[in-house]
């Protein structure tokens, strides 16, 4: 269980990218918390709601976590956040 301050290291509304990111953190043994955020996006048609999920880790794990997620997304040929 995370007890130290956390830093956000990834955010996406793409469930596939989120699954790869969570898997990468799990494989690396890095504990994380997921946070939900609702943001309003504007486009030509009108406002849309897009549920974003943010992943956060302890500050000391942030660099290793970003590297693990980047490697997993690159291997899966998904865009990085």
C-alpha cells in the first residue's frame, strides 16, 4: 500500500493503453494508484465528456515507472501519453 506522496506518471482514456501501463507497472513490481478525472472536451459538434484515468506512483519510483510504461507502449506500438 502506498503511504508516501505520489506523482502522476501516466494519463489516458484509452483502455488498451491503460491495461498495458498497469501491466508494465505490475511486472516491474511498482505499486500505483489509479485516479479518475472527468474533463470536458470541446469540438466542432459540442462538448463531450471523456473519462481520463491517471496513474500515480511514489515519487522514488516515478522514473522507473515512466520507463516501464514507455517500453510497454512502444512494444505494443501504442502512442505514449
